[in-house]
């Protein structure tokens, strides 16, 4: 028996390095944690083999260059699945559940206990990131605690009407007179006359945001909003911006300017226009019009040349997108260090966004720009999360391609937009819903029932909009607005 124990102990000692330990500088053993990141993508989900290659490159850098005590398991999920998948995994905390996640609904996730407060890590593991992003951190705070690190990116978007250039020029239509969502209608009317069987818009669900820019309507906590410089909150769905948007959406749908399926079409805006079903689209990017036109021209699948014209530029808004740590994470300090690298280490961020050198890009001779490997392009490269560059970490980093910047972003222009953007009076304020959770649930159900069909222009607002407002009132939206107002007043007192 003693001999057997000795043999077992010897075997365990031999196998110990294989179980995830690394030598520290003092010659001791350190446990290697595995931090799982589940990240959404707006493009094609890379195959598992390509993702594994990227994971291997990343972990080699973490362990052998940075000498970190954690490695990363990388999961890429389609954005359409992410919103359902991640909350379920955060609630269950199963073996495959992620440690680090993109946060899309901070208030809900905090109230459900899905994500950890990051306060304990701000002064150490996350300090370089805190110093980098400055006041942007305010978007990750709620009820006096920091729960997410907001993305650091050109979140102020330049909204454009992007169109099939040949069709527009052949029709002799001057698109430069489209400077906002209202006078865009004049351009669409001319195009409809020239091409009665075509439509030049995908969906109308961005109109509320575009109208909000015209009178500085700023959404606060989803269901409330300020207008202009006033700090008085009101029911967002009663604002002029929302009302104008739903009436314009219905008008455009009736006139055949937009996708006839409306909310019934499950494809994304870019998928519809890139495939040619629509000959135009409204989208926002942190890039100038020429760059976006070039990007759409290079990446569409039916060989069209695109043009673009700006129809609105965002105000600053409290960003609802960032990154956080799951409540069940076994090594939150390591997870915090990894998050910090997404903002402060260009190699880590580039690898996750652009992929692995050789597999997904190659450098030119003087190592200043990259290109796709021979025989590959934007659509065929094995791993490509470039479309997701503005959704995680420090998006002002990046690679420059020899052909063009095909990510839909321009780092210098993005910073310029942020510096010039109008700032709403409650920027950085995120209300907690803890006092009105029942009302939030009831209002959410009402919004789910009415909002989508209204903003897509599926239904006549003369008939449906009054029903929506009445149902919101009955569900308790006035109590929500009043509770948010009390919090906002306290926040204003505390923040001068």
C-alpha cells in the first residue's frame, strides 16, 4: 500500500504541470486560470478551427510575453443570438458559461445579480484603463458603484444615407440636399419615381434616433428622456422625437420607400443592402462619408458602387455597451486584468478583432500596413471580427489595410466626433430600477407589444399610438419616470 501511495504521488507530481501551472519568477508554481470571453460579432461567426488558432496566438502572448497567470478561452457568438444566450448563461452559471461578457443591459443585469461590481479593481487591475477613458467611465456606474467598463470608441456616430451610386446618378437625383431625416423624403420620392419597383431604405427603426438629434432628445434608462438642456425627465414615448419618427416610418412604408416586410424581415440592415435587396440604407459609423462608401463598395456581394451622404451626427449619450465580469467568475482579479488589456494592450485587442497573423492578415514589407492573405478577402478570411471593432475595448486601436480601412470606423474622425458632440445634461447618469422593478416588467411587456411595429412603420400610428400610450400609463411608466427623476436630482446634487 505504501509503495502504491508513493507511485501515485510521483505520478501526480509529474502530471501537475499538465494541469495548468506555470513557473513564476521565483521558481514556484502558479495556477493558470482560464478566463472565458464570449464576444458578439456583427459578421459571419468564424469557424471553430480559425477561432482556436486566434486563441492559441493570444494565449502564447499572455503566457510567454506578458507572463500572465491566466489564459483566455474565446467564444464568438452572432449578435442575433447573443441577447438571448448570454442572460440565460449568466442566470445558470453552468460549466461553459463565460467569465467576461459584453454588457448590453447594465441596469437589468445588475438588478438580476448577473455581473460583479468592479470597485475593488479600479485602483489596481483596471487603473490604466480608468486613466485612459476618463469620464467615459461614468456610463458604467449605477447607484454609486461601477459595474461595467464602457467601450472606448467613436460612440458618436455620423449617420449616413448610403446608396447605390449608379442608380442615383442615372436618375439625376441630387442626394446632397438630404441633410436630415425630413428632407431625405424628397430624395426618396424622386428615386421612387425613377425606379418604382425598387426601395432605397431597409428599415425605419432608426428614425427615432435621428429625430432625437434634431431637438437633442436624450434617452435616460430606456423609458425616460430629457429634451434639450432641461434636466426634467419625461416619458420617452411621448416626446416629439418618438412621435415624429413613427409617423415618418408609416409614411415611408406607405409610399414604398422602405423594405416592404418591415419588422417581419429578420435580416440585419447591412445584410439586406449588401445583398442588393435594398438599393440604400441608413447606418451610423464613426467614419466620413467617402470611407463608408468605399467600404460598402468593397464588401457588398452584388458588385455595386456606393455613395454616402451625412444626414445627422450623434449627441453624446450615456453608453449602454461595455464589458463586465460574471457573478460566478472564480478569478475576477484575472478577469479584470484581461479587461484592462482589451483597452491598453494593442496586440490583445488586434488579435481578438482582426485574428491571427498569417491566417487572417499579413504585413507588407515595411510592416506598416496589412492585407488579406493571397486568395482571400473580407468575406472569405477564416476569422474576421472587424465589424465588431466598436463593441469591445479600445476601438481607437487597429490595423491599417493596404486597400482601405474596411472596419467602418475611422479612429481620428471618431475622436473628432466625440470632441465636438453636444453633451446632454444627464450624461453619465444611469438610473437603477430597483424601486420600480414591477413597473419596469409591466412597461417592458407593453413596449414589446407596440414599439417594434410602430417604429418599423408596420401599423397606422393614428390607430395604434394612442393605445400604446394608454397601455404605458396603465403599466406604471409615470411611476418609473418619477423615480428616475428623484435619482437624477440626487445625482445632479452630487455631481455639481
